[in-house]
C-alpha cells in the first residue's frame, strides 16, 4: 500500500494505491466549524445532492446513471468531528480492469456533476424537491424518541453541557427546518464551496498521474482556506458533584448513559493507553463492565464503553431494568476505581492488545476504514497503521493506570422505562 499526499492549494488530494480491492473509492470531505443553527441546513443540503443534479434532473436519473457505471455506490453523510462538521461524498466503483476502459473516468465526472452542478435555477434549488426532503427530515425529527438508546444519549449530552458541540443533535432541529428555503439553501451551498476545508481521497489500484488529472478537471474548488479552530474540544474542569437526571418512557427496558471526562492527556496517552484502558474497562465482551455488571450481577441487557477522543470523553451506555439503576451505577464506579488501582491482570492487558491488533487487521480490509485512518492522520496527526501496531504493543500497565486516574464521572442520564399498563 502506497500513500501519497498532494497539496493542490484549494484542497489536499490523498492517493492510496493498493491492489487489495476490486473497487476504487473516492471520498470528498468538506468540513467547517460546527454551528448548531446550521446543522439542519447542512443535512437538507446533503439530501438534496441525492435527489438530482442539473444533468441528472431526477432521483431516477441519478440511479440509472449509477447503474450504468456498473452499479456504482453513491452516498453522502454528515458527522461531527470535535469542533467541526464533516460533509462527505462517497463513490465506490469497480476498477476498469473488471468493467471497461473509461468507467472510472465517467464515475469521477458523475461525482463532480453531483457536487458542483446542482439542480439550481435562478440561484434557487428546486422547491418541489426541497419539500420532499424537508418532509422526510421532519418525519425523522418528530420520531426522535423512537430510538430510545440514541434519545437517552442526546438527553445526557444536553444535561452534560447544552452549549458544547458534543450536545448538538446531528439529526438537526425542527425549529430550524421551517426557516430553510430554496434561496438560503443555495447560499449555504455556495458558502460551503467557498469556506470549507476540503480533502479528497482515492483508494484502489490506480494510476496516480491519471487520477490527479481527473480530480483536477472535475473538482471545481479554487478558494484557499485556513483552519479556524482546533479539532479537539476544550477541556473543562471536573464537577465537584455528578450531574444526574431522568425521563420516563413507555416500555419495559430503561436506557442508561454516563459521561466521563478525560482531562490532561498527552497525544500519546489519548491514542494508545486510553484505547487499551477502554477495551479493558468496557470496550469488549471480556471487559470489566461486561463481566461484573452483566454476567456476574445480571443487571443489564447490554453495556459498553466508547471513547470520544476528540471530545475528551468516555461514554458508558447500557440497557437495564429501572430497579437496577442504583446498583448498576455503583458497579460502574467500582470498575473504574479498580482500573485506577491497577486491578487487572497481564492477561487482560494482552487480550486488549490482541483485540486492538485484530481491529487494525480488519481496518486494512476496508477501503472506508483505511481512508478514515488517513483522514484522522491529516486532521490530528495520528500514526500510520504500522506505527499504531508497534506503539500499542509497547503500552504498559502503569501507563494505563495513569490514564485511568484522569477519568472521572461527570453526568448520568436515565431514560426510565415504564411498562404500558394497557398491555
């Protein structure tokens, strides 16, 4: 696998040359400092790209063209990375050696058409298509409570810090939806092209010169920009008292979300000892949380910890019976206390390293994950896969204990299941 990074002024082009895959994947990433009131607008815009373009002026026409490209897969997504919102375009297409000469060239032109030649007349998006997209978005926002696990996490983050980007609802907000129209949506699109930082990734068995030429011809971005804010969220002091709240929902199962602040980490600690700490604490089926809370005490249906490294957080999420709440929280605290005392074995450490190495092996089997790894290297300077493997295998128990001591419980939210008495 050969990686080449080219700074083309208005954007950076990342070429990952490998014969491991039959497909070639392109990812075009736009990112800008996240603004809460603009999240819904960005979601609507992403969905509008998937409705039509100037050349392919219906969803059916887009689908037919993708099928003509030997079933090319086109997707868009919006995610938050620390202080930034990321809008990504993905196109995966079979290599020409498995189709016909010129298929990849047509695919790049297709992607460029979708991004840079939207279905716009008189500086306005199509009103009928916008209404369709807004109706779908409204339906999703109005049913936000139906996914109880995600809703619990949303409520926990809003309790944790309603002004922090980590509390922003990436689905968007109903109160912002009605303010979106064909004109201001187009203005937002133009601002994205003008102001967003852009990275373009291409992975597959490629001719680097030919790909560079194709990208330059079809990715019409010419505005130079600079990073405005750091990616990592600002650290805040641990509270003197843990915040907690709850809300009742119909249903037999309750959902529990807990946020732990992680302060004072070095880059090395964030990337290595913290990762192993999390695997041992609650990130695998061999973890303390799984064994103690679920297997030994039968207090939950599911439980897992997830590190949010750019947010300086570790999250614990569980599905429990409401009567188990107090004991479950107590045992989670005890598991963290045990980690701080070094109450885990060399076998636990070795199994965590094996778990991590397996994840790296799986990463190397996915174009999407390989691109994402290089993207994080671009954003925050993470190491290559081989460097990660080497450094992770050298992490000591003492380093994990030092990280554990920097983890503190901050906020708890319980979505309390109340059985529907009519059933």
